[in-house]
């Protein structure tokens, strides 16, 4: 049994940078992994993404798992500009179906940063 989300993902999907361990149990399937991912905290999800996909374009996690993982992180941390941009970058690299969502995430990051520094202009929000 694995003690972290990262270990479970590595066992299920493999790791581009480390040997893939053999499947360790009968309940180690995608359904159980997605259940664990769904209720994981943002730190655990980010640790998995950053360890298994350190350069965004690499890694063996399926794109749909990456998209879901970023969505779950953003639901937990909606006001983090760096995470919004990281999620947007992932969508752009694995799009183009999600380019409009990636652009919206980038705009949200800009709005958040500008509101924190007091440099946001309403005319820019309308664009």
C-alpha cells in the first residue's frame, strides 16, 4: 500500500524518471486513484504533479488526470496567481481545446495580482 498520492500515481501510471514499481494490490486501479485524488489536499496534489511532471510537458500522467488535478487544486486555492498560471500553462500545452479556459485563468491571475498591488484598471478587465 502506498502512503502518498504520488506513490499511488507512480504505481498506476509510471514515472518517466524512476523505475515503475509493479502493481502492488488488486484495488490499485484508476477508480481508487481518482477517489483518492478527489479528496486529496492541494499540497498532495501539487506534490504529485511536480514530481511526476516536473517540466509540465513531460511525465506519464494522462492529460485528463493532470487537468482534473489542477482543477481540484484551483478549487482549494482559487486566489493563487502562480497556481492559476501553472494550470493555464498545462492547458495550453495539452490543448487547444482548452485555450479559452487557459486564457481565462491567466486573466484571473492578472486581476488578482493587480488588485494586490493596486494597479488594476477596469478597462483591462473588459478586454
